[in-house]
């Protein structure tokens, strides 16, 4: 069961890592906040 949790967690983090740049790219204000 622990292995399944680790796999799903890494999968979520991987998806967030892929999707986040698209959201930041579409919202210039957020991009300016995170990248000075």
C-alpha cells in the first residue's frame, strides 16, 4: 500500500510540474510575482 501512495504522489507532483508552467505563462501577473 505504501508503494501505491508513493507512485500516486510522484504522479501528482509530475503532473503539477508539467501543468504549472502553462498556468504561469497564461497569467503574467503571477509570473512577475514568482520571477522578479
